[in-house]
C-alpha cells in the first residue's frame, strides 16, 4: 500500500495555496477597512481597532490553519525528493495516540526486524495519522519502505 502518490502531493499543494489565499483575503479586507476609516470616516480609534483585529485574525489563521499545511507539504516534499530504504520485518504494535514530529501528526508503529533474536532488533517507525491504519496481526510479516523513520509504503505478506 503506497501512502503518498502524486494525487496526494497535488491535494496538499492546493490546500496550502488555498490557505495562503485566505490569508491574503484577510490582509486585503484589513487594508481596505483601514483605508476607509482613516481617509473617509477619519476615525483613528476604529482604524487602530481594525488593525489590531486584522493582525490578530491573520496571526491566528496562520498559526492554526496555514502552518500545519505548510509543514505537511514540506514533509511530503522531503519524501518525494529523499532517499528511501526498505526493510523486512514483523509487526508488533500500532499506537492509538498521536505525536507531532516536524509539525505533522504521527502514530507509533513498532516492528521487529526479520530474523531478530533480541529486543534490540525492534524499530520505532512513524505512521501518518491522517492515513487509514492498516489491519495487521501481531507477528505478521511486512515489507516496509521508509524515509528515515517515516513509513511511505507498506506491503503485508
């Protein structure tokens, strides 16, 4: 199962550009209202309030909506351009809780290397929390392609 294909990359890029468009719209509305209150209605108090509200809206939208998409887009760009490695292993567990790594939500995916004889042969990989979790049984054989610790393809055997 391939986790990231060209359609995924394009959808992430579209969403990132959409959020920057919304930020440009917030900035444009703030500038237009500021110009109206300063030049036509000549009310300095309201114009300062418009600046404060517009800057706050822009900051919060950037922090809560745009930056997570930018981080996800950078993560996918790294995967697309980076070098992947492959490993044969056996499934141990997939956590229900999420963790943030490089601004992207992941779930812990623990495997044991094939032909392993000790606990030191366990590896912690990261499964993208936005992707559907695979239905795997403990000790099921897997072939994984990963970029660092990030799983980008998984084949159950």
